[in-house]
C-alpha cells in the first residue's frame, strides 16, 4: 500500500542538495519550531517572494540576465 499524504493537493516535489552545515541549520529550525523541513521551505519561499516584491523586483526579468541577490 502506498504512503498516504495529509494533503494530496501538493503533488510537486522540489529537491535540493545542501551542505552538512546548512542541514544542521535546517535541523535546528525544525527542532525549535516543531515543523517539518517542507513547512520551513514553504515559509522561506513565501518570505523570499515578499522580500522580492517589497524590493520592487517583482516585475524584473528572471531570465538570468540580471542575477537576484538575497538581502
């Protein structure tokens, strides 16, 4: 029998390779917040999007010609 998911309306998967140090930071956040890595990443994406919009870059091209930097 396949694994049952809480929310089958999230069919997309994003994989990322991170260093041991980055994983330690993720683990610390997971422990401190009692959240799963997926929840933290969703929140991080939303935070990045908000910062992007506040910086007035929401309409900037994302074709690689102008590299975005994180604050």
